[in-house]
């Protein structure tokens, strides 16, 4: 059932919606600003978009409550499973229960509306902006290539035309090649960023080199940010679509620079800039 939401065919029909929501986000939160804390703004945008696409939730108060619970939940996802008050795992369990309650109430409310035939027709659309802003700021030669690519796409669009899947098929900068091997007799914890640091495959492991993704791309199992095989992340295609649409709108409308180019990134467990990634627009 989940694959009916996340498969490429479903996402193809949703690119225009993602584009429309992204443009609305930039108009509301970016236009006219000279300073922006990108981390919190983009985190909320991604969550808002997911709620809109997957559950047709547009009530800002409900989205805000779900987001608060979800961010608490994330902190305990890879924590020690200690059901002790005060631990991240304990708080994560409570947050998950709160999310279930919110969604159960939503389902009951919609069932009642459908029985009364008063429910509005649901939008059956399906769908790491943060780091792309940081790394493109640090790699101006890559940014120039991205801008040229996106300007070409923008020039090919008709006036007022939204993005669709066809516009993204030739975007190669963010493409990845995935692979995996699974052993039924083994249970391991695999560090997904590990293969990226292997000098046998990447001579300059800490340098971004877009040529790695040209031709046949990296060797199997050497670039697997979304895992692979049966356990590959279901959100791969959604993330790709959301990121490429955001990138297209960002570079065609804004110039930005980092307030603190040396800002550190921590993990809890998701990447988080310690200062919130403030940028100048």
C-alpha cells in the first residue's frame, strides 16, 4: 500500500503540486527578507508539504502539532530503547502515541464528513533542502552549473507553467546509483556515509566532485544514502522530486550567502546546523 504513494508514477502526477506549494512557501517566507534561519524554515516546509501531499492536511494548527510531536519522535528513533522517563526513547514513544491519536481523530472526522457527504474531495497527490543551501554556498563552481541548468529549464517553460516530471529527467547533478547486499543470517548496523569515505573509490573523499555521477556513476554499494534492496528508503523518489523542485525555484529567484561559513553540523539523528544555518538573501 505504501508503494502506491511513493512509486515514481504517482510522483510524476505530483510534481506540479510540489512546484505550486514550493513557490507559495518562497513567497511567504523568503521574498522581501534579507536574513533567514534556513534550518527551521525548510524543516517546516518539508513537513507541510508531506502533510499536504500524503494526507491532504492543510490545517496549520494540526500541522504544527504533528510537527512538534514528529521532531520529538525523531530524536529517539536510534536511541537506546530505555523506557525510562526523561530518555529520548521514552519521549519518542509518547510522541508517537500522540501522533496516532491526532491521526485517528482526523480519520474519524473525515468518516463522519463522508457519511454526511460534506467532505471536500481529497487531493490524491503524492509526494534535504537544508544541506543543498549550505554546500552550494561553499561550492560556487557547482552552483554556477546548477544555475545554468535551471535557467535552461526555466526558459523552456511556458508562461505560468508549473514544473512536471519531464523537466526533471535530465537533471543529473543530484542523481544517485543505489545498491545493497543483504544476508538473512546477519544483523548489522551500517553507516551509510561510510562508502563515501573509501579512498579506493573516491580519491578526494572530502571534496564534492559531480563527475562521480557521470556515465555509469559510482560503483555498486559505494553511494547509498537511501540504502538499497528490500530495505531501501521508500522516500527516495519523493525526496528527489521535492529537492529538485525546490532547487529549481531557489536558484531562479534568489542569491544567498552563509552568515557563518564555518558553522558545524551535528546529528540528532538527522543533520542539524548548530546555529540554524542563518543566510543572507
